[in-house]
C-alpha cells in the first residue's frame, strides 16, 4: 500500500513539473535583412525560425563598423530591432509580423516576442 502511494505521489509530482516547464519557443518564419559585405557590397542575411524571448545580435554586425539594414519581419512574432547590440539603447523599432521597414533603417540586434 505504501509503495502504491509513493508511486502515485511521484507520478503526480512529475506531471506537475512537466506542466509548468517552459520550453524554448521560436518565431516561425524568416527575418530578413541586408548587411554590408566585403568590398562594400550589400548582401542578404536571414534568421530562420529565430528563438523568442532572447536577444539576437545580427552575426554579420558583430565586430563590424556597419549595422544591418532593411529589416523584414516575415515571422509569426513581433520583432523589436535595436540600433545597438545586446538589445540595448533607446533607439528601437517594433515590427509586427509581416512588417517591412525602410531600406535605410539600421540595427544591430533583434528580440522576438
């Protein structure tokens, strides 16, 4: 009898723990942008199914003098683009799903909700 009660309590605790677990979420779709490549040529970049709730520095801008340009949010989540790396600073723009900002908008990081 005690073994059965212990098993029921253990199973209940496990199910309760799984209920409250918060797995990483991803924004479905692509986040497109351009960046300045070698020789000053504009190159297309993309984040496919980016993780939500985590600041993402645009890889091509890390250690580079030029920020990314022309963001296009083709994901299912709202994206907030920041002029500074690490989603820092007072200059940012909120982009609902499907939103495209101008070709001259500059940014270095993005956060998906």
